[in-house]
C-alpha cells in the first residue's frame, strides 16, 4: 500500500470555532457566579442573554442582579412558569418556554454546581434531551457526556495604552483532561506575547478595512473569483500563499486587481513587520503602505525563504588542544559521571565531602537571583532539591546534567514531602555531592530553613545558607507599593496567614502608620479578613479587666496573657475601608494585583477569575501611597498628617479616609476594586 502525504486524523480533539452571536440569544440556566461569568462572555460576543433560574431574582448572585438592573440581560423566574407537578416537570416547563421563545442559539446549564437548587444528573439529562430535540447546542456544567460544546480558557487582550479591550482573543482547551492546567497554559501564552499585540490586531484590522473599502468598492460588486476567495480565508489559515509576490501598481490596473494587491500588502505586513511597529501605525502610514509610498515595493518585503537564506552563516568548529594540566584537572572533577576522583599518579583519593546549600531564589524573576544563588545553581550543584513554587524560568538555568527534584508539597502531604527532601539531601551529600536546597524568596522568611539547618547539623553537615530576595519586600515593589513611606507608613510587620499544620495564628491589630504583610494567607482570605475586622477578636487590655494581669501603672504585664481565651488578633480592629492589595505570582509576566479595601476584597477576588498562586497580601495605607495600581495616580502621602489636622480642626478622620478611598478607586462605589495585570515592561530589558 502506497504511503500518503496527508495526515491521518487522530480522534479526541475538539473543533475549535469562533461562534458569532450577533442578533442571537444565549439561554443560561442558573443564577450563580458561573452563570454570571457565562453571561458576561455571551454579552461580549454581542449576544442577547436570558437567565432562567429557580428562586427568583433574590436568589441570584450579585453580578446577575446588577446586570439585570442595567438592562443587560433578561431574567426569568423558573418557579413562575407553568408546568406539571410530575417527575418531568422541569423538562416540560423548559420545552414550553423554548416553544414560546424562538431564536435561542446556545444553551448553558450551570445549576448542576453546588447551590440550593442543585440539579441532579437525571434532571440534567432530561433538559439535554429537550434542547437536542430543538437542535439547540447545550453545555451542562460538570457533565461532559451531556455537552455539545465546552468553554475554552480564554483571554481578551487590552490595548496596552488605553486599556480598552481589543478584538484579539485566545483560547486553550485540554478537552476535559486538565481544566486547571488549561488556565495556567492560557496565562503562559498571554504572558509570552508582546504587550502591544492587541493594538497591533486593531491596527491591522483597520488597515484591512481601508484596503477593502476604497473608492473602488462600488466597482467590485459581483466580481469574485476562486483566487480572490482564497485571499479572504478566515484567520485560522489567513492566506494560503503569504509569500507570493505582490505585483507593483500598473497604469492598467483594474479595481479588482487594486483591491487584491492591497489585501496582499496587509498580509505581508502582518507576516513580517514587528508587532510593536504594527501597533503604532498611523492612518497616514497605512495609506502610504497601501499606495506603495515611502519606498515600499514588492522587492523590500522578504519571503520566508529569503529570511532563512539571509540568516544562514557558515559554521566552523575548532578543537583546542588540551594541556596536561587541564587533563589532570578533568580527572579530579568528574561531576557528570559521579566517579570518585583519582590522582595524576593513579592512586585512589578519599572521596570529597559533600556540601549542602540552602539557597533563596527570590520571588521568581530570574533577574532577582543573587550572584551567589546563580553560581550555586549553574556551577556548584550536583543535585537541586527545589520547592514547587520556584518557577520554570529559574529552573531553566540549571545545567542539563544536574539532577533536579521538585518537592511534592501538596495539601495533606507537606510534612512528608519536607522530610523526603531533607533525607534526599543527606543521602546525596554522603556520596560527596553538592546539594542545593532551592527555596523561593529568602530561606529564613517562612522557608523552614531553621529546622533544616538543625536537621543537617545533626547528621554531620553544616549547611551554607544563601540569602534570597524575599517576596515580602520585592512583591510590593513590583505592585507599586512602598511598604515604608514618609507620611504614610513608618514600619511594617511580616506574618503568615496560617500556622504549622494549618493552625490559626494571631494577627497584629491596626496601626495607622504600619504596613501589614501576610504571606500564605490568600487561600484563607475570608478568615483573615474576619480576624482583622471583627471587634470581638480584640484582646481586652483595659485596666483591671477580668482575666488580666496588670503592672503598677495599670498596663498589661509583659509576657502574661490578658484574656482567658487566645484572641485571633492582638490589637484594635482595622477600619473596613483600610486599603489592601493581593499580589499573585509576584515578579512573573502573569503577575496580577487586586487593589481594594478590607470590606470589598473578598468580593473582588471572587470576581477576578481563577486565583494564581502563590499570593500574598499587603494591608495598610501604603497600598495607595503611589497611586495603588493607577499608573496616572498622583499618590497620597498625607495619611499620617491627617491625624493631627483632623484633631485640630475637629474633622472626622473616618470621613477623610473614606473620601481618600473614593478618590483612589475613582469614586465608583459599585466597583470597589482595581486589577492590574503583568509587570512593568522595563523588566524585559533587565
């Protein structure tokens, strides 16, 4: 049987489409946060949206109620629709509703998730049958066998200057094999694309319209050939022959030929021009390109083959002669094979002692590695035992011959994984190898370095502790937050949001001039915020209060508990309007910062999509000192001055602070937060 040049299809994939929903309706069953997310996606696709849910509008999530108030979507109370009382009531009710509501193009069932009206599989299957009978594609959450389509992990790019959303979207699907991984891959893809890519798409789209909507458009009605159709292929194939030469303009050029030439120019520029150049094209430049001005002609745009040919260079490999000294040195430095060293006289030498280094890798960006850490990873290490939070960009620096083991620290296995790494370090060091125990941030800032030092010391190894840049210090800087600032924050405290083996920790109370940094607390955000805000968590330190011990001056005696029960907070409660920032994946290209207040931060995080661990919190007035996520913000460094001013003038300090928050977040009380994606572009050059 003869072979074929065509690929054999391999099943298991999805047909990825860009579905146009203009003048169509999307029906969403359910009214929880997932329903709100699906509704927003449909609205951005210019679809009309109907929410069909039980429990009425009062049971819907906040976002759906708000969009209903804004007339962005229609809400239908399932309980008010006519139907029987039998086991098939929902199916019959839905069928009657669809009969009276024509034009529904897609259906999404979301009430199969946890809710007071959670739908079981049997009921979902009945709804699926109803939709199928009316040829309406349906997605039923968490029931893949009842889905005609699935949602990709998608991202819509913003204009890098204006912040407005552009036409560019990307989507990733794992076809049900790794939904969480799909979100991570999407972030990786987005972070690796140029920041101007959204603007570039907008400019190319405008240029394409200019090429088509010329003065010749009226002469092109009914003129369409197979070749012309090929030029207009959708964006998954773009143009089949982008390198075909573009003919220069001739005096006898017809309107059809002129349009073809211009479309071809757009394709050529899309293929070869830098994204940054495409993103900054002016209308005049577009017109010049389409008119073949400024020296642009078919000869100056290279083909793919020309680019390859021009970049090819001769390579000459030379081998330097090896001196006897270097040959002897190689005998004594066989790290790759692990063979014991031998002397130049071929006497066996005692094995060299192993070493253990506890090394901090910083928050994640490779440029923040210290020289000592870089040397340890690239020149000294035989074995690297890495925490799971150390990013790929740092691990990529390790030479290929070095064995790398990643900690298997997952919920419920942290202690076992920690012991496993320490045992592996001792085992390798006993063989004479240099072991680098790689930790994110600084090893001694919640890095468990202390217990590892004692563990290794007991087994005969005194580890070298190499400091790293702590995320407690670097992450706020990447987020534009000075943890100390004259007039705003005179001190800072670093603490953890969770104690050993998941136990609660005591958090410090409110101090207007102090910044609180909470590491490892985002997963317990609700509990942390409750601790900071709840006045009942404040320890009673009043003079002579029951359960207290006081000194002669009436103050709590040092080192003595002042309450019969241990409080969750040591000090006064925080005002609800206190600024807070959640910083996720600090210093990495997909860094995200959510700026808000203590009273709104839980809602802000819930409405910002999937979380991006690791995350940390910065709490206090320093969050808004330099603008708090607003690149055009003027900042606010008079927080501490207001205390004296308010006292002198009789003003209400809380009202002054609330006005400050309103100015910071734009005065839109319906939002209450700001989200900033990515890091400063200047880090690309550092």
